[in-house]
């Protein structure tokens, strides 16, 4: 399974415009929630989210 960082790098190389880099937005117990935001082809802001057990 690819990580959010790998997806971010792959899509950046393909020309997707991200607003920020993947970053932790929450920590609950042993789980971190990561997000990164980007613009779609119509200018909408979307996000990828990933939960990681640490």
C-alpha cells in the first residue's frame, strides 16, 4: 500500500497543484491522521486523508 507521502510525490510529478505537503492534523492514541489539500481541475479544494498506526 502506498503512503500519503508517496501519492503526494507521484501526483506532484504528474502536475497536480497541492496547497500544502502531507502533515499530521490529529493524534489519537496510537493513530495519526495525515492530510494534504489540493485543487482539482475546476478550482475546488479537495483533500487526501490517511490514518497511520504508530
